[in-house]
């Protein structure tokens, strides 16, 4: 059952609100006339919603209390208010309220405002949880994840990027991506690619995996596997780049190729017949001398 905390310093109004809310099927775990006590009750009861009178007696008014409840507990607040001045309304708006109920309140208006506030808060909570999951996935990714806006300025930089490139997140946010991780010889093509995307919405390297050189903080180049994904939103275009350091895998691959070449050379230059069998006696390889024997 939905629980609503009432913060109202007029006793009669508070009691009427309590009776009205209970008649609508809500539960009122507590009511108070104090902003300071409202904070304590909100922490103790964790209500689903707080009805907060804007003007409360004491050192703290309802607006300050609502702001702290929203910031610390992420609870939705609906303001109770009579006629107030413009500056007070502006202060109230800054706390991100989920609605206003004018006094003397109308039961139908009160019910509608509460239901809309609860629905909005559910959507906000789901969005916040989704963003937090995404943040945790990115922060714990094995790949470096680097985001940039349409102008190439860095907007995000995960922990693996810090480790891979040697720059902290705070050091690179807002800086041009090309200056941080793009080797000098690739910077001109990089700028042309950005301009082409801004004009056409297309890019030759988008949504593909390829290998390229990247730049560490000390100026050292190293090979990476790179994938760039464009992100379109109402706030403008951006890009997310996923980079994996392939230095060790490339060394291993080159070592394997060198070993195979060395083996081939050895076999082809052997003067006597040479044959390689597996554990079951099957022929794996034989040089030309063996074939002629």
C-alpha cells in the first residue's frame, strides 16, 4: 500500500489530509509540522511520497527540507501551498517537485496529482537504475570505452581507458579526442571523418571492427582493435568508441608466423628426407626430399 508522509504545520489541514488520503486507499505512516522532523521521519519510514507544505515555521522551510529529501533519499515531493510570491515558487521549482496542490485542497485534484507524481517517480527510478547499470557495465568493461560529442570532444572515459592510455578521466573530459589518443599521422583523416559525418550522417569506420594504432600519454604508439558506434539523441550526436589493446596478441601472432616460417625453411633446406607424424602415425608434413625417397 502506498505510504505518504504529511508535512503540514496547520493541525486541522494535516488531519483533513490524513483522513482524505486514507479514504483514497493510501497509508499515512506519520505527519509532522517540522521540517527538521520531516527529514528524520522520511529516513525512518521511507514513504512512497511526501506532501510538503512550502511555508513551515522554524529555521528550515518546506523548500529546503524537500530539496534535502530529494537529494538524499530520492523521494518524490508534492508541495502544499496557498498563494506565494514568485521568488518562492522559483525556489520550489529548483528542488524538482512532482506537483503542487493548492490549499484549500480538492480531493479529486489531490488524488490525481499524487497518482501522476507516483507514476513519474517510477519512470524516473527505472531510468536512474538503467543508467547506473550502464555505468557499472562500462566502468567494469575489459575494453576501454571512450565517448565523444560530434565535435570530437571527450565526454566520457572509463577506468580501463585510464589504465590503457595513462590519462585520468578528469584530465581528458572536454579535450579533443585527436589530441589525446590519435597519432599525428591519423589526425587529419580523423578531422575529415568528423566533418563528413556532420554533413552526411555517415562514416566509413562506424559500426565496424578494425585494427589501428593509438597513442599513450607518453607518446608511445600501440595497436588496438577499435569499434565506433554513433549515438543519436535529442541532445545531439555523439560517439562511443570501444578499444582493446592487442599488443600481446599481435606479438604472439607475429611470433607464431615467424616460427612457422622458420620451420618451413628448415624443412625445405634439409638434405635428407624429413617426415612429421602425429601420435597416431598419421602424416602431418614431409619435405620434398622425403617425397622423392
